[in-house]
C-alpha cells in the first residue's frame, strides 16, 4: 500500500499515469460546487428575503419549497432531476442536471439560514431605518443585511462544505467528478485503498480551503468598522 | 412540453417492495443512530478529557469524518476494508458500519455542545450531596444533557434517514435503490420519483413530529 516508487503497478507510477484524469476530476468537482455555491447563494438570498418580508402567498410558496427540499434526500433530487428533466424535452447533460438539483437543495438551506439571520436582527433596527426615512431597499441594503450577513456566514460556510460533499453524488448519474474519476482509475489498476486515500486527501484540501476562506470572510465581516 | 400520461399502477404494483425498502431505510437509520450515539458519547467525553493522547485522536476522527463526503466513506469501507482481509460483512453491515461511524462524529459534536452547556451548579450540587463521579454522570449530567440535545438528536436522525439513500450506491435494497430499479424497468419516471420523494418527505416529517412529542414529554419544565 502507498508504494511511491515509479515502477508499473506501484502507486507512484499509477498516480502519475492518471494525473490528468484526477486533475480533471478535481476540476469538475470544483466547477460543479463553485457553480452551485454561486447559484444557491444568489437564489437563497432572494428566497430568504422573500421568506422574511414577502406577501403571505409568496412566503407560503417558498416555505413549502424549502420544507419539501429539506425533507428529500439529495440523491433522490439528483436522480429525479436527471430523469425528470428529459421527460419535459429538456435534455441537459448530467453535469447540469446535477448542478440544478444541488442548487435547488442548497437554495432551500441558504434561504432558511438567511431568514433566521434576518429575524435575529432586532426589530428596532428596522424601525430606526424607517424613522430616518430610508426606503425598504435601502433599509435592507444598509441596515439589515450587513448585520444579517455576520450571523449567516458560519452556517453558509457549512452549506458550502455540504455542497462540495454533495457533488460526490453526481457520480451516480455519471458525471466524472473526483470520486468517479478515482473509481475509474481503480478499475484499471486495483489500487483501491491508495486511490480512495488520494481522493480523500483532495477532498480534505478542497474543504479545508473553503473553511479557511470562510474564516477570512468571518473576520472581514466580524465587527463594525467606522 | 410533451404529453405525459400518469400511470400510477406502477406504484401500486410495487407498493410492497417500496414499503419494505422504506422500512429497511428506517431500520438502517435507527441502528446507525443507536451505535452512533454510543460512539458519540464516548467521543464527546474523550474530546473533553484533559489527556491529549485521548482528545487528539478523537478530534482527528471527528474532523476527518466531517470533512469527508459520505459516499466516499461508504465506498472506502465497502471496497477498501476487504483489501486488508477484513471481509466478514455484507453490504448492509458495511453500510451500517459506515453510517454509524459517520453518525458518531456528528453525535459527538452534539454531545460536546450539550456537555458544554450543562450548568456548572448541577455538577456542584451533585458533588455536594456526595454522589460519586459515576453516579454524577448517570443521574445528573446525562439526563439533563439528553434533554438539552434532544432537538439536535432528532435533526440528526432525520438527516441519517435521508443519508440511507446513499446505500443505493452499494446496492443495499433501500428506497432509492428500489426506485431506481422500478424506474429502469418501467420508465415511469414521474410516478416513481414523485412517490418516492413523497415517501421520504412524509417519513421525515413524521419522525420530526413524533420526536417533538417526545421532547415535550421529557421537557424539564411542564
């Protein structure tokens, strides 16, 4: 196990041989999670604001969406999207079906986090904003959101890590991301433990990087700067 | 948009298989939660212990599991352990082992937070009335901690139940696996996935409701 020599059949040699498959697997993992994070954050913020301040029918609709998304396993969502979209004549590649499903899932989580964060901002802040004559958009932009962001960042980073971990499920519908790329290599050379360890290490690196970025953001937003 | 005619007979014909698969998923989640609770409790105490040789490995275990995708862990245990000549388990047992280890890491965080939020006075009061360390844990700390952590435990149970869907990847015949099989056999995409989603949803919310009743039953203040 973990023989780093460069003879054929040893891990070092096989890993070097398959470096491009591994790297493209990492690329697909990073691309799918990056896209999902961006889409889910934008939609999640919109949904979260609608969930906090929307008309009652909008709140009801989004609440229903969020609760449904949180009650269904991601894998089922991914399979449903993959097989279901084709039924409506929308033939997207597996990659996009996966990104859509993951985004739908993560949007619900981020919307719920944002709602919690917005509601934890004291009512007086909104009233003070009203009192000095800010319009609703301005109150959100200058008063509520800057405070909500601080409370929302830690769970948001957690959701991002969940998304990266969730991209492994795309392997089930045939997206060659890091996990499936590693499995394809294992099928060639039977170095099962070695390549799972390599994949683990790469996932740890990706997740660690995200956690670090999250830490930097938290520090950046952590206190009031005048 | 194309025409689609719903044919729910696919579901009624396979209702038995789906029900069995749902029960299997529930069973997997409950067994893993039980084992995970034991692991998590031990890990939480080890994490809080002041002996570094005890707390560091547990820290590494928890962080490792929490940073790793569950699917990777499932494959690792299922395909990796036989490489070390450990192959006495079948796929269901392998999945239970994985999910328990996974649950253990998450439960240990829950319990650590629970132990951390124990009011100090309780322990001091227990000491004052002369309970021995073991009795202190058994009659004071653990009951209070379980009450504090019950909402988090029920959240974990629901997410474990949803995670049992990943067992489909190693062909454990739970709900997602059976759904995929029916889907492949009949191509009734909408019927299959709508009803499976509904089954997951209903089960998850039933668990949530039941556990909320338990929470109310065991609330300290009634």
